[in-house]
């Protein structure tokens, strides 16, 4: 009963490096989301997807790209990491008009 | 989506009921009230949601005022494990399921 799985759990990058965060869900959910959470703040939506092959921008999309090639996976990419992208990243999934289920987060530090 | 206002922090004695208020005076007719909580930087956990009727599940009760401009989440017998940040979110039906998180209420349950 895995639910939403995020990999990696921790990562340290240097400024300018690129990386991809992977989110996988095994609940056959249509919708998937990527959020970031900075210290002392609530989550902010980066990008989301309402179905395989579709993506849309959220509140804070700049500096990130996403892809949803398979229904169960949602990838978040940082092409050129910046210190301002140091954060905890959460992935979530849901079916339409149903509650979202969240992963345990990826803690990303950019030096 | 309508904005919500919550107290920054609250205390509750263990074993007593915790009543967490939320103001959403600009809520629209098609917007639901959702409650999530986040325990110690884990991924947010869904608690309960409602449209206009009061709701109860195994975790909590949700009381929505008749004019729908405010609501209260009730944890009937708070335990130390209920210490968390509680988010009240208003979400429109059929809008990609996006959640807009505020700063929430930090609930401390004390022995």
C-alpha cells in the first residue's frame, strides 16, 4: 500500500546543476501535483496535471518544468538550480473532486 | 478561490476537545471547505471536507455556519499526536483540484 512515493528523499545540488524529482502513485489517480514548502510557510503549487500527457502552471512555476508521460508518474525538473529553489518539495495525487494524497517530501538544498 | 483566515496558534489540553476556527467570508456557492494537517514537516494529511452540511468522520467533525462564511474543525479528544499545523482551504469544484494553502493554525496539545 505505497500510495504516493517520492524519490529521492534528500539531495544537495550546486548552483547551475540540473536534476529531476520523481513522483509515483499506485492509486490510479487522474490528477497529480507538485508543491514546494519554504520554512514557516504553507505549500505553494508549482505545476499540476489533470491527466496523462497534460500539464498546467500553478502559483510558482518559474524555473521548473514537468512531464506526465505515464498516468502513474509525474516528474519535476530543475534545469539550472538556484539557491532560491532550496525547499521541501511535495507531490500529491487525487481523482477529480476527491481529497489529495501527499508523499513524504523531497528535501532539496542548493549551494 | 476564496481566501481563509485562521489563528496563527492555539493550545489545547490533552483529552479535551480542540476547536479550530476558520473564516472564509468570500466563499462562493460551489466552493468546498477542506481541512488538512501537517505533522512535523511530513506530507499534509487530509482530515475532512464539506459544502454546507456538518460532517463527521473517524478523525474529526466539521461545523459550517449557515451562511457558510466560517467553519470550525473539532477534534473531540485531542492527543499529543494531534500536535500539528492545521490548514483550512476553500476549493472550487471542478477546477483541477488545486489547493491554495495559507499559513494554517499551529495546534499544540499539552499534557
